[in-house]
C-alpha cells in the first residue's frame, strides 16, 4: 500500500468520526440550544473542509506534483495540528504509527524544499544517531566525530568527507536530549537530521524556529544497531541549504 493510500485510509476514519460527532451534537443539542448546536456543527464542518483541502495537497505532494509554496505552508500547519490525532487513529485501520510519521516527515521535507535558502556552511549542522557507528567500534565519536579512524566499516568515514568538503558541523547524538542540547549550543539556522521515523518526528516537532530536514536511516539489522545512511541524500540537502 502506498503512503498516500495509507494516509487517506486514516483520514477517512478521522472524517467519519467528525461527521458522527456532528450528528450526535445535532441530535442531542439542537432541540435545547439551537445556536450552540449550530456553532459546533459549523466548526466541525470547517475542520472537515480544512482536512479535505490538506488531503488533496498531501496527495499532490506525495506524488511529487508541483504545489504552490503558500498552499504547502498552510498544509504543513494543518498536518502539524492533526498529526497526533491521525497518528493515534492509525491503529484502528492496521497502519503503524511509523508509517504516519514517515508521511509527516515527507510533508515537512517538501515544505522545506519549497522555500529558498542561501546559508553559510557554519549556519548548518548535521545530526546523526550513534547507531550509525559500527557497534564493534571502540572509538568514542559521540564526543568528537573526528575521533573516527576512517576504517570504512560504517558511514562515519563518508560523513567526515562531507564535513571536510563543505566545512559543515557534524554531530553524533545518543538521544533526543543531547540532540536538543547540540542545537541550543550551536544555534544553527538549519539542521539536517538523520534518524528513524519516531525520533525524526519528535525532533521536528520539538525544534521551533529552525528548519529541520529529516533523512531516514535504514535498519538492515533492526533498530538501533549498525544502521545505514544515504550519503547522497545528505549531500543533496547540504547543496540545497547552501546553494552550492
């Protein structure tokens, strides 16, 4: 099942819930408090219209269709608002939260790519999870990525090459708390964050006023061990933010 079909499936459940709520309000309140019932129903109808609008924009976005940047921005704000609800509702249609999180990050990235940047390399940082490092490695790269001896057993070596080529800061974070501290300490204008769906989603939602572009790691050996990363995707993001 494609991402958009999964998303629409969850949205349908959300819309049905809203419509049923409006009907119940109408049945129980209309004869007693006409104005209150009308106002509540109008609010629900407005929410339904916004969700339908958002679903159409999301459909075009996930299918790589060109969308006006202002409509993209409106859709992004709507998605941020309804995400907690549809994330929890996804289980009722047999779709994991990670699938909905993946859609959220794709919408976030599309919104960022719809904007224009021309940052200096020092305004940009790259955050990667510690699970990128080979689990047999004894070196401590979480304190300083330059401690890597470039053996080539993981992608840290290639990230160091990007660091040297573009003069960007690369940090290894052991969790969300350290990632937030790194951002606070360095005060970047943009972040390229590599992580799983859950960590990327929480990171994007937590960070305010800074563009966070999410890159999914791959997990051939399961979560949190010897995960992999698409270096070309990282380089594309650097080029985008710095206009190289």
